[in-house]
C-alpha cells in the first residue's frame, strides 16, 4: 500500500478520502487554495500545501502546482476525488510522467470515455443499449438536419467534451434543430473550449439509474448494485438512493451483470459509474460513464458495507480490489440528501457566507459526510455542498422516515446563508417520490411553497 | 530615523511574528511603541477574490516594471498580496509603525507565486541575489523559485529595503508564502 | 402503536429515543430539569415539560412530577431510557395504576431481577451458571464467616439492591471478611437505603460479556448476539464491542441460546441484557440482568441493522417484537467509545462547564449519539457522558483503525472541560486490547501518560 | 407613587415581557423610564444548584411564615426562585425600577413548585383567592396546584401587591413557571 497519498480536491470528498487513508495508515497530503485555509482537511491531513488563489483554474485545476506539491511532500499517489482533475486524461498522464500513481482509470480509458460520442460507440459495441444518435461530431446545422432523420425527435444536441448537463440544447421538432445546434455549439465552446457537438434522441420522461462498478487491472470487474438518482435539478442530483425503487430484483441484477461485462470489455479500472436512462417503456439506455468516485457513493457503502475509497486505493496499489463479487451482499435501503448552501426561493442562488451555527444530524443509522465547521466561511468559489446526509434502514419506507427525521435536525445559519434542507424535505414528502414513481422532471418543477 | 533603527527592527519582528501567530484575513496592523498599542484590521472577504487573482496574475507574469499582465500597478499587486494573505500564517500584510512622532513606514513582503523550491542564489556557490539590508528596485530579481523543473525568477514588486529573508535557501515554499519582508521607501 | 410517548430521561438516550419515535410517527414529550433547559431534546420533542430543579431526586427520579406531566400531555406510554426510573418496579407499577404503559419489563420481573440475590437464585434455577454465593441476605459478620466456608475466597460482599458497582467490598482472605462485610453494609445503606448484603465468589481476572435479548409478552424471546464490555473503570464501561473478541462463534451461539431459554423461563419482556463474567478457565458466570436499553446498544444495532428502541416500542405496543430470530443476522464488527467530560489526569474528576467548541466525528461507517451543542453547559448534576462514538467495519481490526480515526476528530473544548478521548485512544492502542486478551483489570490500571 | 401608577404598571409589563422573551439565566433587570435604559444581569450558573434546591424545598414545604423547612428566609427563597429561573421563558426574577428619582421597587414572582394544574379558586364558582391589585402577606394562600389528584396550596412567600396573574385558571403549569407577579412592599 502507498506510504503517502496526496488528495487533489477539497470539501467533503477531500475529508472523506483522508478519513479512509488514516484508517489504512496512509500518510495524507492535502492541497488547498487560499479560500480554503480554514477547511478542516487542512488540519486533519498529515501535511497541507497551499497551491494557489481561490479560483479553481489557478489551484484545484492547476496541475503544475498539484504535481509540485506531490513532489515536495514525497507523495506516491494522487486521489483526485470527483470533479476538478478527476477525469482529466492529461492530468493522469502527467502523473504517470512524474512517476505518481493516479488513483483512477488509466489515461487511455479516461480519454476514450471522456469523449462522449466515442464513449457511446464503444459502450454500444460492448453490448450496452444506447440511444439513437450520431455518436460523432456534427460539422454544420445542415448535417444536423440530415442526421436527425435517422434519429427521430425530440433530439438533444450535446457537447462532445460535455458533462454536468452543460453545453446541451433540445430540439422538440425539426424546425428547432438549427437554433438548438447553434446554441449547444456556443455553449460548448464557452464552457469546454471545444465546440464539437453531436446529436442524440432526447428522452423527456425518464428515471436516472446508475450501476457502481469496481475494476482491477486484470479484468476483474464487479458491481455493487444500482442507484436511483432521478431527483435532479438542472441535471444536478439532489437525492440518491439504493436499491432502485420499483425495479424488480432480477431486472436490476441483469442490468448490473451486463454493465460488468461492458466494463470488462472497455478495460475499466478502479471505481466507476455507468449511467442509464430508464424510459417509460422500461428500456435502459446507457448515456455515459463517470470515471471516478461519485458524490452519492455513501448509499452504496451503506447497503454493501464496502468502503469504496478503500477499494480505490487497493486497486491503485495492488491492481486488484480487496473484495470479490461474492463479498458484495446488498442489504436494506439507503438514501442520501445533499445539503447545499443555495436559496430555493431565489432560483437556487448560491448563498456563501460565514456559518454562525451548525447542527448536522446524528443518531441511529445516520451518516454525515461533512466539511463545514461553525465559524467557517462557505466560499463563493466552489460548489455549494455543505454536507451529505445519508441514512440506512431495512426498507425504503423506514429509510424515508429516517431521512425526514435526520433533515429535521439540520440547522445551518449565518448572515445570508440559506440551505436546500426544506426543499429536500418537501421532495421527500412528495407522493410521486414516496411511491417511487418520480422521474427527472420531479425536482425541476417542484415548488415546496 | 537612524537612531530608531533597532526599535524599528524590533517592531518589524513583532509585527511579522504577530502576523505569523494569527490566522484570519488580517489587512492592516498598527503597532504603537509608545503606549504599547497594537491594532489589527481584518480583510473584507469579498475583496479577497479578484484581488487574489489580480495578485496571482501580477505575480506570475511579473515584469521588470512590476506590472501584472492586466496592467495592475505594483501597489495594487501588493494590496492583493495583502488581502490574499487571508488566513495564512506567514503571509503578506502592511503595518504602519508609529514611533513617538516618527513618520509611518510601510512594511511589505514578497510572496511566493506558486508551490516550489526557493533559491537565494543564481547557482550553487554564487552570491545571493539580495541580502538583508539591501535596497531593491521594482522588478529587481531577488530569488529563484523552482517549480516543475523550471526556474522562475522572483522579482521585487516595489522599491524598498530588504529587512528580513523569511525562508531558508533551498526550502520548499507554498503559494502565497512570504519570502522577503521589506520596508518600502 | 402509541400516539404519544413521554421520555422520562435526559441526555443522549432521551434524544436517541425521540429520534426513533419521530421516525415511527409517534408524538414525543420530553421532561427536563431546570439544569437541562438548553438541551436539544427540549426543542426536538413535540412537547417539553420542566418537572423540577437540577437534583435528580427532585426531577428525573421524582415520579409524581413525571406522571403528572404524562397526564397533562396525554402521553400513553413512558420510555424510561437507562438509569433513573428505568428499572424501578414501583415506578412501573405507578404507571400501570395511572393507565400508562411502562416501556420495559412488568413490575414483577423488575422486582425479581432487581433483588440481586433473588435474581441469582432464579437465573440459576433457569439453567444459567452463577458464581457460588449465598444468594440471600447475610444478617451478621458471623453468619458471613460461616457462609464463606462453602464459597471459597476471594469473596465479594454485594448490596442486595446494588448496581453500577456501588455498595461492594472484597475480602481476599477470611481475616478481611468481617471488615469487608461492615464496609459493604454501610455503603449499601448510604447509597441504596437498604443495608442488606450477600456474599459471592470474587473473580479477579475476567472478561465482561453480555447477551442482548428481546422478549415478547407470549414467550417469544430472541437474542441479538453478545457484546464485550471488559474495558471498565470502577465498573463503569468505557469501550464496548461486538462480537466478543476471541470467542469462537459456536461458543457465543451456545451462550446466546442458553440465555434465551433462561430469559423465557423468567418471563422476560422487552429489551434486556444478561451480564456474564468469562473467567480465565473459559467458564461463564451470570452476574445480573439489566432490565432496560443499555448505553452500549448501538454496537448491537450496527451489526444487526435492528433499531432496538423501535423494538422496545413494538413490544410495549403490540406485545411482540417486529422481528424474529431468523431476521437477526450478525455482520461485521462494531465498537463504541463513551466520550465523558472527565479528567483522567485527576482521577476522572467530572469537568462540567460550557462547551465553547465542539466537533464530533463523522464520515464512513461512523455513528454518533450526541446531545451536547456548542455553547451548551455540561451540567454537574448528571453523568458526564458527552457523546457516544460508534463505528462499524467488516472485521475488528478495521473497526479499531476506524475508531482511532474517529476519536482523532473529536474536539470538545471549554473552560475547565476535559474529556476521556485521549485516554480511550490510549486504551485502543494497548497491545492487550488490540489482541483482545484484556480483562476488566486493563482500564483500572492503565495510565496513558 | 400614586401618580406613577400607570407608568409602574407599564414598566412591570415590559419587564415581565422582556423576561418572557429572553432565555438565559437572567438574575437582575433594570429598566429606567427616563432615558430609556434597560440593564440585565445574568445569574452565576454555579449558584444555580443549591439555590434551586433551597427554593424548591422552600416552595414545597412553604409554611405560613414563608420559611422553607431548612429555615431559608423568604428572601432567600425568592432569590432561589430567581436564580433557578435559568433559561426559562416565564420565570422568576427581580427588577429594580427607577422612575426619575422615585424609590426603587422590587418585582417578584410566585413560581409553581411542581408540575400540575393551576386553580385560582378554592372550588368551582367560588371567589378567587386573590385578584390583581390585592395586597398579600407572607404565607397567605393565593392558589391551588393540583398534582397527582392532590390539592397543594400555593402561598405568597413575601408581602406585596399582586400586579399580574400570569396563568389562566385551570391551566397546566410546569415546575418553576411564574404564576403571579407581585410588587414587594
């Protein structure tokens, strides 16, 4: 196992990784921007290096400073968490060049699955169902209109280097396509510096289902069950749970097995998530692969008892997971809620500020992934995630009741700070959600007031 | 001011020591020798953002006239360094020192533009770029910072006298870490 | 199920019970003394009634005020938590007389098992091994000396109404017996207002092992595995874990089954714990039964997934547990540490005071049972328990590493406040404890410095 | 003081209102009408313990001379009530009211000795024991508290004028809850 691991991230996931490293006796190095001076991870890590100013492009995305910090602290491996450099094939390659282990899939795999269109070609070839689409960049509005014929409307225009739901535009009918094409292209250029876009059938009403996999260097791939993340706003997940409500066990099992085969076929290594749309007809369509630990990994940990970060480290250090498929027994139900510093009443405007009083839930079968402390400033520079609250119970109904109880304990106050806690409680109480009949449309349109 | 030399040096030491001892976005520090008073003013977190960025930009592309690429004057860059010092143990600030009636003097520091290794000399065995007590001019090279095998020159952003070299030769430094304390002239 | 439950307790267990009641949709009534005005349970409960001044005898032990509060708030049942009135047969009877359900065993059972000597006779008759002893009160030093012959030294003189390790004295040899007899008798009179004492063989070096049972009204009794609570100071448990380290699975299983039979034989109802000494020869000796929820119940919840408070409520409301023995699957290992406001450097002197800063652990597989908040006063009137930290892991070694990590996150500061966190961390690192070869002597003699 | 009557009443109302509005172990409250100033003094938590107990004892076994069984003077019992009010919304305290030069007056409350039901009258339909404005003497019965089917008399602990009855007849009250406000004479 590694002697020293550098965590190239911030917030709750940096703390999450440090926790498991400590438990494994691994020395940790935290890197931080000057906006995160007072983050607990700076004190909890064995060493901390300030790598840049608040803007991520000059700190958490600035590879030279991260790698230099690794060199100066004698780190042997870098855990990228999620976001930032976590799926950056170039960064993974720079790590290799520096003789550092990048804790994630190899650069080739990141590059292949990072190109959304190529990824779909590969996944389809690997036997996973994908939505009809061009799966290659479209050079002009005219070409788009031609291609559309073979796809059928509605159509979504997506950025090739896209992700997080940005750089997308929807055309409900042919007449809207040219404008949607232009819009997506501009967004793609602006957001990803890569204006290439492709076309895909747009599924209006669907569930978001994903399969957690774990792969070793030698084709050992196993799954840890499926999650439902259908409660989303602007493609940002708000509530995640496992098992997938209403999905028969055998259907879920088949989905997981097919995903494992595909993951093996594409040479997937490390922890990853294969995302699917489950449409009204009950059909699954693979839409992308997240080549990293997911924000929502705790629900999987709660029903399996597997520490996914520990397994990431096992794979990175030894080439093999510390567990086999036989060790993975799914038990009970788990739900996670993301507590964000956002004001639902003002279009989920982030509400940075200093936390005056902070109470997070505790008690039976309740897990909190935190990083904010009383008196700490919630920075305006990064995502507004204050904490993740997860609960386990023998069944979904008890888990929902438990989460309601847990949310009722959350108190985060400070000048200007609002949180999504009330909004989440409202969603939990929504009949569609309680019945597990909700789609990705629920949170978009939900108004607690 | 000559006869105040020692006192000034002492006050500088205390100022830097104080700044090192506290966290928090300190912005301005007042130490009065006479009726020992010590006032500290904290930075406005809002200002932090762009200031920090401006400073970073300025520090990175620091040119011989101490101007950032976006044309920020060295003074601004210094303020940026100051404000960006938010919460750091050894970071930039300014202290107005009043010694029974003597004119106030501004104490500044030269911060590290990134993570790297600090070198005082052009090459091993050579004379250091600057020594304590030296006068420096804006843009004058005062050290080398090695990062990712590249040797980056560190320049003075303002004119003044080096009062303290805060880092050992060949030591690892982090972003924003104070390298030199100088008394602006 | 009950509509309204009154919790006749304070601190972490009151909050613990409120949490499960909320999850079950049960309205809660908290009662509190004027020293506990700012306890979070006062706000979290649906209703709160101040029942008396700080001294427990005038509030948490003052039955008339508790029962009057129940009447005024329309409570149907009273959950007594642990300590205070939880094992008071008279209180249980007063509840009955008031038409209230006492959440615990019936008064007869409480009376029978509350008389330590009678309890041993009954348990022995029920087939459990007990230590040689008089199992009846001894009227004089002379009688003690006579009886001693049939028991063998060393001998411990115990208060009939004893508990919590008070009202006891040890005689290593015959010459010490008369003085030990007198000492125990005086202590018993002072502490329990009942000077009756009995003799029992004293086991110097032993493990403390206990079995968690759950009984229904109609002889349905099941067990939830065994716990090891050998880390004690002055018979106060500091660290508890499950499974029992080093105890072969089949031996543990047999112990649990015999305990279930005995519990059925004595008509045990509700959640209870049968305590045993495991001597160097590998023999078990039942020493007493705790007729209530235990402080250390979370470790059992972590390995079984069963909410024990929920089951207490099920039994009290319906006469039957909501689960059967078949539902109880033990998985992994769990450890609990009690964080007390005590100063190990000053003989574990309680250190009441106002909590200025408070950080409790969080993260993967980490459970906290809390009740203290930043700015809250830790009262000098009650036990100094600040929080319980519990962790789960697939095996004991990982659980120990996880607990070490969790303890390293605990920060409780305030003028005059010390905690046992460092002492606990020292114990966790002790070779004897790591090897699971420790006895109840470990913590008594341990000096972290 | 007659001409000050209204003002006193108003000040009392505000004092009680203020005490009701705050938590925290308030010990002494000063309201100055002239240059509207309001001073609050908080209780020493240490004092809380025995004082509370003394008071409880005193309140329980309250005898006609307002002495607790342990012989604590009513004054002490009052202080106890005061200090014991730690954190309660509507609990006992004392307020010294200064009206441009008028003599200070002590405002006290009679707290409930336990949890129960508060009755103003000896029996249904009968005259209440006391009305607002009545003068009471130490040990005089002012109400009944029913707890566990027992009728417990509530006595005034000090001499004074009932300025406010703080609880509705037949209402449930908790330990330490203020039942009457009175102005000590």
